[in-house]
C-alpha cells in the first residue's frame, strides 16, 4: 500500500489577522533586512565610516518615504518608535508633561472617543492615577455604527483641553472616524489633534495637511507592510515645542552637551535605532507608494463588499459596525449567535485553517458601545493587501460551517 501523502497543516493556513500585524510583508522586506544585517551592520550616527553613513541613509530614506505617503513636508519630523503604542505614549505623555512643567497650576484635560484603543486609554488612565485632581479625560460616545460626531468632540473641549486623541479606523469594528472634520474643529479651538492611524496608514489616504492633524501615530508593521517592532510619530512643525521627550540618551549628535538636543528627530530618538527594521520598512512603504493608496483601497473595498454580501447569506452570524464599505476598513467583528467567540476562533483554526482573533481586541469601549462586552467580545477577521477574492470565499465557507444556525426554522 502506498504511504499516505504527508499532510503539512502549515500549507493550508490562511492568515486573517492583518489588524494585529500584516502578513505576509511586501516583496523585498525580509531580503532588505538580511542585506542590512549581513553587509552593512553599522549603527547610524555612531561613526563617519561608510557603513555608518549607509545606515544613516537608510533611516533618512525611510523617513522620506513615510513623509511622502502622509503628505508631510519635513522628513525629520517623522520620529521612529517601537510601534503605535510607543508613539501614542510619547504624544500623550509628552504633551501632558510639557504642560505640567510649563504651567504647573493649570488643570489638564484630554478628549478621546469610546472607540479608542487601550494604547490611548491606558496612558490616559496612568496619567489620571499619577496626577489626581490635576488630570482628567473625557470619552466622547459614538453612534450605533461606532462613529463619533465631530460636534460632540468640539463640545467636549474645555479651556483645560491639551489634546484630542482619536482613532482613525477602529481595530474592533473597522469604523472610520471623520478625522478631517475633527481636525477642523480642533484647529478652530486651538487644540492639537493626535490621530491613532494604527489601522489606517497604508489602507486609507492619510494627509496630515488636508486633515489638520498635529500628531500622527502609526505602525510600520501593519498597513505599511514592514517588520514587527517598527512604528513612528509624525510631529507637526512647532509641536516639538509643546511636547517633552519621554526618554533621554545618546543620539550621536551634539555629544558635548549632556542634555537632550532640541532638534528633530534626535529630541525623541535616544539610543541606537532598529535600522535592520527600517531597511525592511523602506520596502514596505515603497510597495504601498508604488501600488498606490487608491488601488489598495479599491482592492480592499471590493473584498469588503463581497465579504459583507456573503455574511448576509449566512444565518446565525451578525456583523458589528458599518455595512457601507466607504465607512469602514476591512476589519470585521462578528457575533456568532449563542457561541463564545473564543470557541468559534478555535474551530475556525482547527477545522478550516483560518487564523482569526477572538475577544475585546484591546478596545473595551468599542465593545461597550456596540453591546458586545457581555458576549465575550467578537470574532475578528482582518484582510490585507495580499488577501484575495478566493481567500474571502474560503473564509465565508468556513464561517458558514461554524455558524450556529445552518438554516432558518
Ligand atoms: C487602533 C489601534 N491603536 C493602537 C494599536 C497598537 O498598535 P501597536 O501594536 O503597533 O502598538 C493597535 C494595534 O492593534 C490598534 O489597532
């Protein structure tokens, strides 16, 4: 008897968790990282020999490409961070600490929304615990689609408000917030706007000038298709005078001074860089620029349309968040009637090789607003630029089989 063909379960696995980190990455990302590691290796800013200069050129090119993508004028205002959370911490705490240092008697207030991520909420709660009576934050509610009204955000701004922080696209439901209107409202009140672009950069057009954004926190490892451990904060000109660094240290520049330099990016980038990661991130951003945001978005919208149409034919499964593709990105929260989301995710992986996420997805306010907290959250699927129409069909087929109701009545 011929031996059975060995099964490689790895071959049959479909990654649908691009909201956590994109996979696969863009062509050339891993090769560029290997090339840097094997043939350059040096730490930029720490020598004037050729390899150190090549390292500095990698960082400069990465900043330049990101600045182009978000329509920022000065690449030096793109500051590298570990990830989006690190960028959000820098922006939120940097602004609050500056205010505290320069205006110690003033109360400090921050506005955010019910859809915002723990990477905004936890820094805010940490500040509230650290500064009792001095620091407060307001959570603006959202409508049934999970979208905040810019008028409500404007109304929440008080004379103490130092910052408005808003997620661009929800990692729980995919809902897109009207950030351009929020930007206008903030400008008219003279309050800086921080946008959490974790789920939007590389997926949606992001234009810091058009949308009146003052601080943009973004991951390198999601929509920009770069490696894990990369991210950044774009800082509008002048904001650096209103935001303290959270860390100090060597920059390779102005070594005669034992205080942190004031110029960007060094002010916020002490220590050696993740240059290997940035070498990879360059290829990711290049891919996004070459394919074009409009084309990437058109592909994503076509997948959204088909996925929602397929869900409509699947009894027992409910989509949370906007149905209109123009009001969402391809991050889908599903409720499987009467079934625990973790159980569903396990079945989708075990029986269908579908890699999805279950639970609250670090956005407890989103689930409170959508009424999914007591259900244990949702099952989340998220597509990326390499997700195909065939992948969507495969996901829909798996969902239909796991769905608790196979036919009405
Ligand atoms: C909306 C949102 N904000 C912040 C984060 C944190 O991103 P990072 O993992 O890059 O720190 C995420 C991660 O999923 C997110 O979806």
